[in-house]
């Protein structure tokens, strides 16, 4: 009987162990299956996160980030004797009051593109310039002496043509008949009277423009300001012409350069507008006041000042409004 009992006990124990083994094996399989599922979900989630991160990064930001480590040098290639504006940002640029002169070399720390697709270089903290006005640092650019020679040659040709025209006109005048001298005299007198009246009126307005422009000297420069206590360059010219001559001129240098008529820089008269930079899209404007001087809202540091025209900083075009 004891043997039977022992046998039964062994059989029961074996059955229990077998059952436990089955249960353990089943549980282990479930755990392994769950682990595999979690691992698969983790990989899937990671891929989604990577995909989302990559697609949500703006192209401009990626370009800017990669450019930070690319430091190189460029040379300003604009117009001899002039410079380009240095702006405080490429997204909503405001002029810093500083210019990078033609021919100077600058270190570029970062490259970016604005909404119009224009390429910008960061040359210092909050200092940006347009890349289109630069070349590689090893490139050669035109010198001031070269530009002066070309200008002198052009002026010489123009003067020669002018002298030839004057000689031809004088010859034609000498050979003309005087059969209608009475009528001609009357017409000339009338034209002369009208011309003198217009000239006197223009001179009067010009004097008022000059006087008011000089009266603004010492006031502060504020970008976008149009007076009466502070100005930027085109705000000053607009204010003076409106108040002194009753003439409405447009707001910016880019549009003011299209007003009036172009006059020679060798034949300036008080009240003429002087522009620097491109003749179609200049960056600065001033009012000529005579004696080779002009009044302009120059920079935040200097404010409105009276300055003398120099060969180093020579205007590119002049317009006569009056």
C-alpha cells in the first residue's frame, strides 16, 4: 500500500511539474510576443518621429544651419567710391547707418535667403549684406582711378560734341536773314519775359528749399521718420519740398530718383536732389544747397548734417525738381 501511495505521489508531482512547465512556457511565449510587439511599435514610432522632424524643418532653416560652419571671405563689388548698405536683418531689414565700401573684404559667417529669394551674407552680429554686390575675395574689382578716367573720357567726348553743336548753331545764326526782324523781336521779348518770370519763381522756391533744409541740421536720424523732429534721408527731402515749395515728392529714394529731370553733376543748382548708388535704385538722397555742399539725414550717429561733396563719396545722379 505504501508503494502504491509513493507511486501515486510521484505521478502527481510529475503531473504538477508538467502542468507548471506548460504554463511557464505559455507565459514566456506571451511575454516574448509582447516584447516583439512593443519593439516593433517603438521602431515604427521612431520612424514616424524622424519623418515628421525631417519634413517639418523649413528649407531656409536647413540652408542657414549648414552655412554657419562655412566661413569664407568676399569682396564688395559695387561702384568705385561708393558702398553698399549693411542691414540689421535679412527678413525685415533696416539700415544700420553703416556701409561696406567698394573693394573692401569681409568675412561671411552665415548665408540666408529672404522671401524674395535674394541671397544674403551675415558679416557680423546683426549685420547683413546682399550677396549680389560681392565677388570672391581673390577677384579684382574696378578701382576709383579707373572709374575717374572713364568718366573724364566721357565728359571730354560730351564737351567736344557740345562745342561742335555750338559752332554749328553760331554759323546757322549768322547766315539767317533778317526779313522778319520785327516779328522775331516781339516773339523773343515775350518768350524772354515768360522765361525770366519762371526762372525767378524757381529761384525763389529753391532759396526756400535751401533755407529750410539748412534749418534741419542737427536733428536726429530715425529710419522711416518724415519729420518734423527726426528724419531718414528720403523723409527729409520729402518734408523740405512739401513745406518750402509746396511740392509733393514721393517717399523713397527709389521713386524720388524718377521725378524731375536729370541734370549734370557739373551744373548743379541749389535745390537739386543728389543720389548715391545705382542711378535707377539709389540708397541715399540729399539736397544740394550750393557751394559744393549738401544737407542730408546721414546716419543714426550723425543725424542731419551739412556736408561737402567729395571724390571719395561722389553722387551718381542729380535731379532737378524746380
